[in-house]
């Protein structure tokens, strides 16, 4: 439960920061007449909503196994990670469409309003704040082995990148004059493309986990090496691996001397389970099926 409390604490900090930044950006975008800043505010809104998703789903994933979930509820955290990626993808599409619409209007001869300096200052404050929040959340995500926290950290950094693009567009439009006000929607399009890439990077592993994708080849090779390090063990086969949220699941068959007493065979399997948990986490799900050598 301590892990879940830490995840809640980190997420609550991010939620408070996102709420304050969201309000600042909406006000600055409206007062400063900046489409890029309003798009950035919408992105902060998506950050706030995904914080709520993390809070809800991490609590569910912490529940122990029960009659309906023999492997626990760890994949609910993976679902949360996927929802964050989907929210980020939706925000990216919205930003790109909004910027493209304004760019098309400019190309047809419409004049775009120059953004105010308040929008630029809001973007600079957002860059500094969100980068600090990214570093804090990513650090805690690694320490707690939480994919949802790590995904949320990248959502914070994507907001910082969004603000960088907004700052460039707003600053260029202010400093270079009315002819360059098109930089504001152009910045929105570039930022939207960056956000779409981040969303894809989050969605791909989440989809893999939800479809029971195996661990990487290097991890499976390491598992076989650990199994063969135990005297008397040979021919590891039928190896099956996957992730269950932050946990690793390993199922494998091994061969032992058929004349071994049951107690010794059991002790061998127990030593292997201990070695695997030392490498892949104490809460790893491990199933070792023993067969006699042919």
C-alpha cells in the first residue's frame, strides 16, 4: 500500500500544478488573444483530467487478487497509461486542426491578431514549471516502477514542449510584427505533431501489455540463463512471459533428474523462483513446471 500512497501523492502534486497552470493559460490566452496559448491551455486541461484517471486506476490496480481476478488487478494501471496516451493523442489532433484552420485563413488573406505579452509570460512560466514537474514525476515513477506515473511524467514534458512551441510562436509574432502573426498557428501545428509522437510512444507499449506481449528477447534470454545457473536444471522450454501492470509474469518448463526426491525438486524450484524475483521484482508471478529428463 505504501507504493500506491506514493503514487497518489506524486499525482496530487501534479494535479494541483496542472489546475493552476490551466487557469493561468486560459486567462492569458483570452487576454493575450493567442490561439497557441489557448491550445496550450486545452493541453493542460487534458493533463489535469489524466491525473484524475491515474488516481482512480492506480487505486484499483492495488487491489489484491480475488475470485474474479486470479492475477490481481495490475492491468488497470496499464489501462490508465493507455487512456493517458489516448487523451494526449486527442489533444494533439485538436491543436493541429486549430492551427491548420488559422493557417488556411491566413493564406486566404485574413489578418491574424497579434498576441499580447501576457501570453508569452504565461508560456515561459509553464515551460519552467512543467519541466520541473516532469523531472519529479519521472524520478518517482522509476523508483516506484509505475508505468502510469512514467506516462504521466511524459505528459508533463509534452506540456512543456507545447509551451515552448507557444512561446516561440507568440514571441515571434510580438517581436517581428503583424506580418509574422502566422507564427502563432504554425507553432500550434508543430507542437501538435510533437505531442502525437509522444502519444504514440505511450500507446504502443500499453497495447502490447494489454494483448499479453512477451518480454523483450534480452529479458527472456536472461531468464533462461538464470534457470540454467542452478545445478541439475536443463532444457528450459515453453517459456511464456508478459507484464501485469508493474509486475512481470513468467511461466516455464524445466527438466530435472527423474530420480530426485520430490522435496529436492521442490527446493530447486524454490531457489529458482527466488533468483528470478531478485531480478524481476519480489511481486513477480512465477510458475515453474518440472519434468524428468528424457
